């Protein structure tokens, strides 16, 4: 077999394959909720998903200055003169709730020493007690909590990348089925939740039932940024039309004598240039894994070219990615790949010390000079689940509270959740723009809005031009946005496949740094297939057959 050609499994051939393969039966039973075929998988068929998600009823409290285009993030250049109420009645009934949530920053004080939490609890008439866990250790804590039903909190936030194996079974055993309360037009009781997109809700369907509350995210996540302020000083235009022009730009930017290199490790950017999918692509109706694709090979070859050209910062060559953003902010590198959210994070970090700081996305281009392809990110990368209860009134109270937490931009509820109380946790300037004060910086952290939040918007008007630049950029690249093969489907791989891609992570680093030749990829692909890659393809083919 040619190692560069994947085994082909047509969309409709998997059931026949499974019937003739004894090895396929336990594989399927290990992940689904039963042995009855495709509809017992984690997400059920497409028709099933659409029948259990809520109707989408957009709610614009404030008209955006830069409207959403095909799902892009809208932008607001100002805060409203008056914040309006989006919830007519107090959502809580005086109940107490526990909530397990992650945090990737300093954990704030807990109750009773956190006036922000005291204020929000009083406002919603519910006593929330948060079990805040370091996001980097969240997966381990989550598995321990889910292993004992008695330890499961009332609300459990779960990032998609920490979903444990066989989660569909855990959802059925531990968490409330929200379908009877939210599906279709039942959502009209909760207008802020109805304002969340259908695709975000689809991500919350497991075993054909709606179990999760979504956490809406930006649809475009992978970006190559450049320091516009620095390139303007240098008189260098950043508008490459293909990979060769990108390399030429990198050579022009690199000046070790001035302590300036073109870029951090550009692996994520190389994959973007050459249209490498996150997991799978379809070729003639057949599943091809990313590592088998020609796009992956081309991205690897170009990555090696960049390293060989000496345009990558020496610390990035050494594998120090922890300081990648600092190198970009300091100007030691001019180009860096990042998520779309990194634009605001880096700007916020840099702005106080450098008001002229200006990062921008490199205009979309493809390595071969053709039409770019940008695979959409997951519309909801986190979900919150409600612990099973026989108390219908309590469950409806929890949904009413979630509706409060999903209050959109321009509302009193959203202001309280994001900034706390005026004069206590934040102050307003003459343009009605809030800024956290000392108390707010200490006490206000993402807690309630991990449970759910409104559709994401760009409204950080304190950073000149950021809102317009971000919103217009994303609206502009949506023409290149493509749904990945299993877009919005919840597929939790069996644990036996967990280590399949590790050899490629190592190989990517070795090929980039000249320690291995691109020819090593062929053997790695063959090893992947025989070590479980073919079985993984069979596993995903079941879900492909549902579409």
C-alpha cells in the first residue's frame, strides 16, 4: 500500500464493515449507550439533534455598529447611555446551589469575603457556592467528581477537551435531560437562552438528548497576527499572497542584530495556510485523517523551510512556548499564530505600557496562492450540566438563573455579572464605559457566566480601533469559513485511541528542526494505521453515516 494514500471507507459502507468484523463490536459498545448502531452514539442522528435543540430567537438589546456576518462576532463602539433589564422577574426562589467551574487565573476570595458574589447572589435570590478549580488540572478533578454521584455539584461546567470517555453514559446517569424544558418553542420561556445560536446548542446534545447549557465562542479561532505598529515603522507591508511571499516577508523582518526575528513557532499558522483540518476531511466521500492529507505534508515541509531559513526566534526553536506572547508583545518577534481571543488578551496586557501597541491579523491567504480555507471553531467549547433531580420546580429555577446569566450586551444583568456593582467593583467614565477598580480586580472573576453566557461580542472600546478592526476582520474572513466534517457533533473517542497522535507531535518538532526528514512521515502514517488509526476511522465512519 502507498503510505500516502489512506484506506477508503465510504459513508454508507461502515455498517457492512462492522457486521463482518468482530473487533468493531466492542469498540462501538465502549463509546455509545448501547449496541444498537449509529443512533446510540453520543450525539444521535442529525435529525434527532435538530428536534431536541431550542428554537433560535435573536434578541438585539442594542444594535451593533458592526453586525454579525454569517456568524461572525459583532462589534459595539460604545456602551448604551442606559442599561436595560432583560429579565422581568427575579429568577431565584431562595435556593442554594453548588457549581464546579474552572479558572485560568487567580482564584478570587470566596463567600462571605467576596462582596461581588454577595451582591450577585442577592440580586438573583439564590445562594451560589462555587467550587473553583485550576483550569490546568480540571480534567483530573472532574473525573474524580463524576466517579461519585454524591459529590456531583448542582451545576458542572465541562470544557470539551476534558470530556471523559463514555461521557454519554455519564450524562444519562448524572445529569438532567433538558429536552422537555428547552426544545423547540419551549425555549420562549427563557428569551436570553433563545438568543444563543442553534449551532452552539447542537454542541450540547449527547445520546440524542439536550443535556448541556452552551458557552458561545468565536467561530474563527486560528489566526496569524503581526505587529502593525512595528512593520509601519520599518516601512514593510504585510500582505503575502502565498507561502513564498510569507517566507520572503519573514526574511525581510528578521534582524538578529536588532534582537528581532520574524516569528514564533509558526506550526499553527502553517496548518492554516495549507488548509490542514483539525481532525478529518472528506475526499470523494471518504474519511481522510489530517496526518494522511497532502495538506499536512505541505505544512510540515513549509514549517521546516521556515526553521531552516533562520527566521524563527531561537527560544521558539528551543521549544519555549510559554514566553511566546511575551516575545510578541516585546517586539522580539513580529509574527505569531494565536487564537482570535489572543488579540484582546495581548492588547490588554500590552496597552498600559505601550499605548501605540497595534497587532493585526495577517490578511487571509493560502500557501499555494489559491482561495484560503478556514475551518470553523466549535461554536461552544464548554458546556454546563445540571445534576439530575426529581424536583421540577428546582430545575426550572436553575434554568431561570441560566437565562439571567445569558443576558446580552447592554443589559443591567450583563453589567452586574461582568463588572459587579457600580461604585463598589467598577466605575463608569463619561462615555459610560466600565473599568474594574481595586475591589473589582480582586473579587470579580468568571464564575456565574461559566454556567452559560450570551453570544460573544466585541465591545472593548477602551482600546482604540480594536472593536472595529476585530469585527470587520472576522466578518471579512467568513467567506472562507468551512464547517469541519463533524461540526457540532459530540464524539468522545474511546480511551484506546488517546495516544495515537503523540508520535506526530514529536515528529512535527523533529522535522521542523531538521532532526528528521519529511520521508519519516510515511512510516509514521503506516504505524498510525496499524496501531489503531484504521479502527479510529471505522469509529468515526459510524457518525459520518448519520449525516
